[in-house]
């Protein structure tokens, strides 16, 4: 079930990210808010699974700050890092879920 939720979440990130990054660099506030909400939901899931990477939250905060300051190109670049880290951390957590010590 967790894998299904992670796959659905990753698909939603790419769908929202694709909508936000297609066309010109001007991103609507609605699309940005959807990206932030999706990232926060993914981070919450990873934190619950104890799989959240250290810098993901930092990149999200920097992206939000850049967006508020009007630097949408930097905000988009940082949001792509956040999306990548969420996806990669989920894949890492899934692959290491059944890890056991080898004697």
C-alpha cells in the first residue's frame, strides 16, 4: 500500500511540475501552491517512514523564499531538487525496507 501511495505521489509531483514548468518561466500562484502542497505531503510521508533526507526541507524553504522574492527561476530550480530528493528518498526507503544484517 505504501508503494502504491508513493507511486501516486511521485506521479502527482511530475504532473504538477510539468504543468508549472511548461511554457514561459512565469508560474501562477495556484500552480506553485500545488507544488508546495505536494512536496509537503511527500515530506510528511517520508518523515513518518523515517526516510526524509536532511536537506529536503532546507531546499523547500529556500524555494519558497525565492518565490516570495520574485525569483521564480531559482524557486523552480530548487523545487526540482526537492521533488528529486522526495522521489529518491522514497525509492531508497522502499529498497532498504527489508534490510537485515548479514553474518
